[in-house]
């Protein structure tokens, strides 16, 4: 399940980047690894099939078990010529649950402090049921509000990847 959730996060970020400007954009990637773990990935837009322009950068942090625990997203600022922090995804794993929290960068505090959304993926002990819970942060009430919930039943759990 952990592999599936991390793969979904990476794919959805890539899909968002491809369609963010309304046009199909080509990208090139430069990945820095440490053994089998990705430390960072720089994303470039491709102009006319040969010119690269810096676009985004992803930094990855891992927990003691080797699972991705944080994905930091930085966007290239063409004026200052530096990558600027945008948001991070904090990922926590429990026995039957994986939680991904979206936290925006706050320029005033100089930290990731603006929680906005959280997604929780749950499985049952038999691996046949899968729940998706989406939460939005309510600043006024200072708590998470359930926004969406989906229950999925799998007849065959061989589709789930185990790490």
C-alpha cells in the first residue's frame, strides 16, 4: 500500500504540472539519488525540443524504514533566479493507514506552517477494503473537516503493491 500511495502522489504532482498552464508541456528531469533513494529531482520545461528552462524542484526526505516521509516542492523564480519553497507533503505511515498532509510555505514565518488539506488512505486487515478520506483545514475552528470519503472494495488484492 505504501508503494501505491507514494506512486499516486508522484504521478498526481506530475499531471498537475503538465496541465497547469492549459497546454501540453514537455518536461525534462534531472534526478539526484543516494543509492536507490531519490534525494531531489529538478524539472525543466522543454522549449522547441532543445532548450531547457528551470521549472520546479522536488526534495525528498525518508523515515527510518526507508519510506518517503516528506516531499518538498519548490518553484523556479525567473526574476530572482532561485527556487522558492511552495509547499510540502508530509507522509506518515501506520499499520493500516497512510496520511498525506499538504502544508503551504508561509513567507512571513519562514516555515511550512499553513496546513490546508490532508488525505488519509486506509485498508482493512484482510486488504479487501480501501478507504479514501479527504480533509480540509478549518482555521476558524482549528480542526480538520471531512470533505470527501470514498470506500472501495477490491475483489482481488493482487493489484496492491507491497514494498
